[in-house]
C-alpha cells in the first residue's frame, strides 16, 4: 500500500483527499479514487509540481495536483505589458 494525496485548488475553494492505494497505482487511479468534484474540468495534472501523465506510477508520499485551466493567456498578458511601456 502507498499513501498519496490528491489536491484541487480553485480561487474560491480547495479540496484535499488523502488516499491509500495499492502498490503500482497510477495518477489516473488516484484521481478516480479521490472523486473530487470538478476534477474532470482540469486540463493537466502534476506530481509534486512536475507535469505528469495519467499512466505515471505513484510512489508513497506523492502529492497529485489537479491543475485548473488558465484564466488568461500568458503570451497575451506579456504583449499588453510591452505595449503599455
């Protein structure tokens, strides 16, 4: 058994689910077991801050972070700042 945590942070709320999963469990397994509302709207996932694939095998103590969509395109924001100068 391994212990992992699945987290999702939105501007108005945050949820965290500690889980015990079988050895060899993947990121997808952890997300499914956590069953956090809104996880299906997350376009990407990270493990300890590094982008991860759904098939990545987890280790004991891993933190799976559900990444929410960007509110603004960073490239557009840089262009707006450059024009303002």
